[in-house]
């Protein structure tokens, strides 16, 4: 798998997280994920440019999203502990 495919995979994973948690995350955390997806889209589009150190930028984006990981992890724990009581 090349670097561009890894960036796309990271983008897709963030989009999945956003879709799954959109209604339950704090608006600020949801916005950070949305911004990260937008930034990754730009990096993927420009990944052939020699001027952009897209690997570093991708890691910076991931760092921003991971700073919200505690709230995401609490949500995942809540869902897994209460999955029997959630409407389907």
C-alpha cells in the first residue's frame, strides 16, 4: 500500500467515525473530525506535489483528532455497555 492509499484509508476511517458518532459527539469534537477530513482531502489532492510534506501534515491532522479521543472512547464504552438497551 502506498502513501496516498494510506492517506485515503485514514480519511475513510475518520469519515466512518464521524458518521457513527455524529449525533452523540460534542459539536467541537465533531467539527475537529470534519476539519481533519477536509484537510486530508486537500493533502490527497496535492500529494503528488513535491512542495508539500503530506506525511507530516497527515500526522499533524491525526494528532488534532486524537486529542479528542477520550470523549470518543467514552462514547464507544457507553454504546458497548448499553447496546442491549439502544433502539435499533
